[in-house]
C-alpha cells in the first residue's frame, strides 16, 4: 500500500464507522422514544416485532424504503430533492469534531478516536449545524405549501435566535479552557468529576443549562418544535415529504440530538472521561473501550432526557419561544460570560 | 489533493455566482449566494485561514443569508421586483462601472510589481489564537471602532423599524 494512501483509508474507515454508528443509534433511539413515550402515557408501545419490539426500527426502515415517493406537482423539484440531503449531511458533519475517546491501537496503528481534530474544532460543529437550517428552509419553500413554508420560516427565525444563546453559552467554557479544540477541552477536565467544567472545573452550571435549553430549540424538539407543530402546521416543513426523503429529515433530527448531547458531554461533563483517574489513564484496548463506553453512556442519558422532556412538557407558543430566546436566555448567557470572565481574570478557575 | 479541491471549489464558486446573477427567482439566487459563500470559505481553508473560513460559514452563510432568505420568503418580493424596470442611466452605467472595476482589479493584481512569491505562512497562521492576538494588539483601535460602528448601525435599524419605542 502506498504511504500517502493509508491516512486517507484510515479516515475513510473512521467516517464510515461513525456514520453507521450514528444511523444505528437513530434506529435504537426511535425504539426507545416510542417505548418510553408509551410508558409515560400508560400505553404499551410497539412490542410485537422481535423481543420487546426491538426489531420495530428495522420494520420501519423497510416500510420507508417500500413507500411511494411523491413530489408535489408545483414543487421546485431540484431544491425539493436536495433539501433532505443538506439536512442530513450537515447533521452528520457536525459530529465529526466530537472525540469519543483518546486513542485506540488496531493492528499496530494508533488511531485517534475523533474524525476531525482541528484547532477551531468547535466552530466546525457550529458551522455545520448553522448550515442545517438550509435543509429545513429549502424544504419549506420548495414544497409550495403554506404549512411547509410557515414551518420553514419559523425554523429559520428560531434557529438563528437560539444560535446566539447557544454560541454565547459555549464561550464560557472556551474562556475557561482557553482552546477551541474539543480534544483539549476534554483533556483539561481530567481528574475527579469535580474537575468537569460544569462543576469546579469551570463553574459553568448556568452555561450548561443555557446550552441545553438552546440545544432543544436548535434541534427543533419539544417543547420548542414550532417548525413542525402538528396542531397548527400539519407537519411543518416536511409535510409534503414521503418515504426515504422524509426519513432523511427524521434521521437528521435525531442525529442533531445526538450531536447536541455529545457537545454537552464534551464541553461540560468531561467527555469520554469516567472521572476516575485510574480508569481514564489505563490505555490499551480496554482503556479505549471504557472511554467509548463512558461517552456512549453519558450521551445516552441526555438522549433519554430529550425523549422524557418531549413527552412531559407542552409546546411553547411562538411568541413565548422568541421571548425566551431573546429576553431571557440571551441576557443570561451574557451574564454567564461576564461572571466567567471575572473568574478567569481573578484566577479562580 | 489541494489542486483537485481548488478546481472543484472554483467550479462551485463560479457556477453559483453566475446563478446568483442570472436566475430569475430570488430565492434560488439567495440559495446560490449561500453556496458561493461556502465555496469561498473552502478557499480560505485551502489558504490555511481556518478561523476565517469557519467564521465565513457561521456568520455569512449560516446567519446573514438565512435572514436574507427569510425576508425574501416572508415578503414575497418576486412579482414586485420583476415588474420594476431599472432606469436607463442605471442600465447603461452599470456595465461600464463593472468593466472599470475589473480593469482596476486586474491592474492592482498584475501591476503590483512584487514578482517574488510570498514567504510561506507559519504553522500557527490563521488559527484562532493568532487572529485574536493580532485583533487585540496590532489592530486594537480599528477593532473597537468597528464594533462601535456596528452598535450604531444596530441602534439605527431598531429606530427605523420601531418609530415609537
């Protein structure tokens, strides 16, 4: 094998593995969501396909493939077709900078457990998720339907508003750690759980809460799912979509959830670190597996929280949503930044 | 690798720029402009200016263009704009000005006299650190004045939009 080819192949393999892991998580997540929502509402949920209904996502997937694909007659065809791709690709790209562990050694090669280890890594995630809004806006506009258009408009206004609070809440962590590189941010949180940025490592509890609320709005999940509020907009921006194209929007939404959870874990909760120094510095295959397992567990907790919140809280009204974003979260994020700046200036963190 | 990326990005940038100018539908034009901005960000990336590239995507493609799209969709300016004919002065003056601009740009590019290639950028060039340091040391006053200018623009736009506060 030529020398120059190996890193490219390793990267391709990493991308393949992570993308597939994300897709598989989406499948499992839909099952969890349906079962958990059923428990919350005193129902049973899908429990017929496979043990405890575990094969239900598989059946759903087959259904999506078999369904007829419809494109409205008056739709802008090109934009209509490209919109779900934009949504899915940007959702997948954002995950590339999140480290799921330090390193793993496979067949004599040391492989970093992150796809893209850039100096401005966090900005890549923000940039990718800010491009994701184009998928929704394009879908809403190209469908040539008033419900879809309203959904697309709402999505663009909402995502721009909450991006501010989201970005500002991250700045707190950045000024504490002094770097934008996610791998370094995690490495700086090594030690006991008290060293995590949310606790004594950075006193970012407020920042974390702002990040989570803004994250729910960014991913268009309840209680902020205005772009697809069923009772008002049928299904919002994806009203006119069917079969695999609808399923791509669906996957994009769930992958965005995973990415936001991953970012929350990486920035505030020590990423892949267990909080037990002996386990974190173990190294070797086992150490890498422990790191990956820790990361998955932490992210899993937030994903279940996403589902839990969705099925317990009612939807906001649109003006309330904007009020919360601009008049509450934004000033709070500024306050958090000010306090953090003072803490950093006086060398407390 | 870099050559391939450059060719692909150039193609994207050129095609999207042409679509922006020639497409009759404003929404498509705006989308093409967003694509163009992302392609330009790709050029920055190739030139080692990571931070600039990412900011270009976040600020211009991710926020400003979305707002532009938002306004176009909300106000539905399509019919209004089509019926509006530009004045004859504009029609004849604009191509002349465009040619003058291209000539001036070309003169600046080829007549600048520095035939020797630039020194290669250092490894830390274009990182967040470097940009931050030069913004807050070398260009400190310019940076502060620009931020003041932005505040003025913001206050002005709020005043214009809301006559009675």
